[in-house]
C-alpha cells in the first residue's frame, strides 16, 4: 500500500519554524495498528490522517504513542494540504472528528482578521476549572505556579513570560500527573499571552506549538483580560504565532503553514 505524505510546518510562515506535522490523505481507513505504526515511524508530535467523503472530511490524529482526540497544528497542516496541494474547492473545509465538527477556512481571525495567507480553525472552547495544584506540578516545572486550572490538560499560570521561558521541565514528573499534558502560561511582553506545552505521556516531551491548548488558554485569558481577540505566542525553541478569537462559545485560531516535503510511504 502506498500512502502520500506531506510534512508541513504549522503556525509559522517559514520552514523550520512552528510545529511540524505529517499529513497522510487516505482513500479509506486502514487498521489502527497501521496508523499508529506510521505515526511512530514519523516520530513527529502528530501525524494527521484524513479521508475525503461526500460530506465532511474525516480526520484523526496520532502521536508517536497514541491517538488523541484533538490537535490544532495538524488540522491546520491538513487544511493547508487540502487547499494548496489537493485542490479543495471553495474557502472552507468541514472536518468530522472525535471532538465533533471542526472547520478551517481561508483568511485570518482575531488580530489577523482580513489578512491574506492565513487559515483559521474553528474549534470548541473549554473553560478550565480551578484546582488545587498538586505538589508534583511544582516539582515537574521547577517552580510553583500562581494558580492551576484543568480541562483535558493542566493549566499552570505564572507571573511573566520570563518565568515560562525559563522552565526546565522534569518530564518523568510530568508523566505522573493525571492529565494528557501541562500548559505553562503567562502574560506576554509583545503579545497578549505566551505558553509552552509538555506531554511526555503522549510521547511528546515538549510540543512546539499546540493549537488544542488554546481551547483552554483563550477562554482563560478572555476572562482575565476582559477581551476576546488575542495574539498568542508559544515560546518554544521553534516558536509559533496564533491569532485567536473567542466567539459564540468557539475558539478561532488563525495561523500560516508552509510545506517542507512531499513523498510517499510504502507499507
């Protein structure tokens, strides 16, 4: 079986930036073991697979270790492949996923509204709930957050961008926490807020740019800053820029994407 593969850098306007995702268009779904084996072989944070139907595009995401229920950067990468390489008609794609319907459209949102070269994702919003920070959280991040909240992931809030950038995570300690991943966040110097994301249990020690984390981050910062549009920066080594908006109970995330490679898998 031969499967096309694209590697796309998402939430960036240049190669070697943002978050790389593998994207594999499929004519039909092979066994899950094949999907997981390909993702492990790719060894990127996520490999996205999609199957085009007469209705929504069915999409799934796998880390090197497991299937996850929502991924932003690999959805952005998939939309980029559909628009730029596979001739998807019109300006919008509707995806069917384990997190419900998702949409991707050409054009910006939030502070990037009206700007060309962007793709905007329409994702669910999740209000993080306050929690007592477990002692292992401070040990895993090397410092105690000002507050902790949780949804699918634990959200650890710090005072400054410098605090987040200086974190030297203990991945073994993070892996003991009862969550998929840990998001560290703080106000930004030249952006509304910054973040980093750690998910060693999913086989992703530090994810360079995490769209799904912003389904928690945007509702949190909307309440804290009393606004609905944001420029967010993930301050990983590769860095990523997201232009976000909270609208009608959904999180809109706009970013750019660039193709790094095109090829074929033979399995």
